[in-house]
C-alpha cells in the first residue's frame, strides 16, 4: 500500500468514522441552503482549475495519455459538469408543481427536491476526473454529503484528490477514501443513502448485493459491447475516421467506445482501406511513440489483450503488437472475425477493433439483439429509413448516428445504460436527480371536510359512497373493438359526448364552485350564504381556515 493512503485508511477503519462524520455533516442541515451548495461547487471548480498541471500530470502517469485527450475528454468535461451544476442548482432545486387536478389543487400539491443524505461514489480508472467529479457535482448540488472512492488503478490521480479535497471542500460535505477491493468492501458494509457505482458489471453485482442488505438504492454506470452498424451506402471515409477516433482514444478504455463494427461483405474491404488511410494520418510515425496514443491502465489489461489477440481466429490487418511491461497494446484492426471468436465474448475495453460481416441490416439487428443491451449503439447511415429500422428494433443506453463517444458530453441529456449496461443516469440534472428525493407534499385543508371529503369518514353509507364516486370517477378510454362482442355497434354520439367529457359535467358543477371559492378563503363567508349545507360546518369555525 502506498504510504499516503495510511492516514486515510486508519482514520476510516481505526475509529474516527468518515461515514459517521459525513452523516453528522448532513444532519446539521448546513448542506441544504443553495448558497452553501454553490459555495462548495465553486470551490470544487477552483480546485480543478488551480491544479490543472497536477491533474494533467497524474492522468498522464496513470494512463500514458497525452494533453489533448486529458483536456478534451476528462479535464474540461469535469469542469463542465461542475459549472453546469453551479449554474443550474437553483433551477433544478425548485419545487415542482404537478399537473392541475380539480381534486388536488386546493391542497397546494408540490414535489419538493430534497437531498437523499450521505452518499458513496465509487469510480473506475479510465476517466479519473469526469467520472468522479461529475457525480460529485450532482451530489453536492443535491445537498448531499459524499464519500468518494477513486480507482486504485489510477493511483496518481487518486493521490491528487486525497491531497486537494481536504484543502478545498468542507470536510463535513466531502471526504476521500483511497484503496482497492478490501477498502471498498468495508465501505460497502456501511449503510449509505445512495450509491453511485461506475465500473464493470462483475463488480456491480457485488455492489448491488451489499447495498441490498441496507435497501440502499444504487445507480450503476456499466459497460458493454457497443456495436457499430455501417450502412453499405454510407460515406466510408467519414465513418472510418470517426470510428477509429472513438476506438483508439484513451486506448479503447471508454465505456462508450465502439467495441466491434458490423459491415456487409460488399463494403468490407473498402471500409478497411479507409481505416488504414486514417491510421496512417493519426499515427504518421507509428502509434508506439506517438503522443496521441495512450496506454492500458494496468499490465493485467495489456496481458488480457495479448491473450485475446493470440486466441482470435480473425486476421490482423494492422497492429496486434503488445508490450505488457509497458502496458502497450497497439491500435489493432482485425477482419474475418466470426461471431463466436474470443474477441466477441466480452467488452474489449482496448484499442482492438474486430470487424464482423452480416448479409444485411436485418441480420445486424438480430445479432445485436442476441446480446445484452449495450451502453451505446452507433449507426452510420444517411438513409432515414435505415436509421429508423435500426432504432426501432434495438435497445441500448444511448445511440449516436454518424459519430461515436460524444454523447457522454451531450448537454442536458441523461447518460446511462439499460439492462446489463446499467441503471439510472449520472450527468447534469440527471446526476443531480440521482441524489435527490422527490418528496410529494400536500397540505390538507380543514374546510375540504365540509364539502366532499367528509364522506370518507365512518359510518359508511351508500349516500357517502355515491358522493365519493363523484370525486373518484374516471373516464375509461373507448372500449377496444377486440373486447366488444362480435357485431356490436359503437354508439357514435355517446362516444363523442363522452370524449368531450360532458358526462362529467354534473360532477364538475357539483363541487367546482365551492372548492374554487374555498381556496380563496377570504370569500368563504360569502359562498356560505349560497350553499346552506356549509353553514353548519362553518359556524364558529371560520377562523381555523388557513
Ligand atoms: N457507464 C459508464 O459511465 C462507465 C463504465 N465503465 C466500465 O467500467 C469498467 C472498467 O473499469 P474498472 O475500473 O476496471 O472497473 P471495476 O469494476 O474493476 O472497478 C471500479 C471500482 O470498483 C472497485 N472494485 C473493484 N473490485 C471490487 C470488489 N470486488 N468489491 C468492491 N469494489 C470493487 C474498484 O476499486 C474501483 O473503484 C468497464 O466495464 C467499463 O465499461 C467505465 C467508465 C464509464
Ligand atoms: C461553433 C459553431 C457552430 C457549430 C458547433 C458545433 C456543431 C459544435 C459541436 C460540438 C461537439 C459535437 C462537441 C463534442 C464534444 C465531445 C466531447 C467533449 C466528448 C467527450 C467524451 C467523453 C468525456 C467521454 C467519456 C467517456 C466515458 C466517461 C466513458 O464512457 O468511459 C455553428 C452552429 C455551426 C455555428 C456557430 C459556431
């Protein structure tokens, strides 16, 4: 274990319990005012901005990643998430009004946005900034207190958090724990009010099982084998350039990285030719010493790819070299890959692009549907009907047409998986909502018991049942023809009037006026003159109406 971890871990497990301290921070109520949340978010933004070099150096050390990818895909998107939360926290936190409903509007129905409490954020190694700071921004904006657990596989960036978070953020609101499996296992034994876990499906099952013991809700941001379907009529130069960028960025260690590419036989060789042309422009002196190509996070990941490349029955078109000690896996294109190939089993999470062949779009759809739902599906086509066919007949967390990977940064849209690729979303307002409880609030009004609601009280009578029926009656949709006895004619006028809602007119008239008037209680005494039934209730009680 690295020496800088020791104080943190001894603090957590030796006694001074970080989770309890965060709980106390939350219970104090200090994190709830919007001004406090904004202060923490602003401090977080400056923690990032003022330590740009430290973060960049750490990410390069962890991932062998150059400045452009560090900046464009991690550092700036992280700042973007924080500033988005800062700019919108008031708007997101405003109580929400439900749709108008005659039965409920008088009770001031409102959905309050309340922080869930003390939360745990567990992050992977591949984007050590945005995948921690994005969720943390959501948690702080929501008014929660948070413990963050960076990945042990990005230790340099994790160490930056351990140093900076205590300097910039209120320790009552945010703490860092460094560590690997044993430490995370301990954290998961504790009760949290929400967990946000980003990582592999294998570990997600462990996290969910631990959370289930406390009935803790978990947002899971997982991965998957993201397919790319290429329309034979597509501009293959554009498709090759964008797919290669998405596949080789961050050495393929992106959860929305295009995993494999589906083409038809007729375009296969032309597509590969375009890929080779792009390869030459991306890495004119070869990828090995290029500043524009990253490394695998660990030797284990590199060794796994070395094994898979040895096992594949596909033909390596370019790349294929691995240097485990240097965590290097060359950007690799493999053709003639069968569907049961070693490369087609699990998410690759590496710069290796298998190309598989189908006879047409229907087979492509069937192949995609035979696997777990992916986090991302990519369609390269300029034909609206081709796109629609794929969209309408598949499922995935996200879809991008004619591009890849960029959807993570798409503004004000949820980023998340479906089925095996995860549950919930983690960016922007959707990240905020993951840490927010939508608390239904209604205020019962005493005077409503003088009108229709008095009928709910025992002793129950038929008259009361009938009166309540006026309030609870619903209008069913027209009866489906398939449910009608054969030969039954529908009553055209009856259906027409019922669609207009005229059958409910009497209900409406029965209590619309007193309810409306009762809402503005100043006018209640006036109304009472016209509704003598109210007199007995209101006599002597008017002063209790709010
Ligand atoms: N949906 C999304 O936003 C993203 C998903 N991913 C997915 O993450 C995976 C790669 O990331 P990794 O860091 O390798 O994931 P991982 O699941 O191995 O590790 C993620 C976190 O879980 C912790 N962890 C690992 N084993 C554990 C255990 N047995 N018990 C408790 N905690 C444990 C680690 O310390 C780390 O903080 C890929 O599957 C990728 O698709 C990665 C980035 C983004
Ligand atoms: C500039 C003007 C115009 C046009 C502007 C346009 C079209 C701008 C388009 C911008 C786009 C598409 C930006 C995309 C950015 C993508 C980013 C930053 C991707 C980031 C990916 C990340 C962080 C991936 C993370 C992956 C993770 C976490 C994972 O999966 O593991 C006009 C409109 C033409 C005219 C005015 C000027």
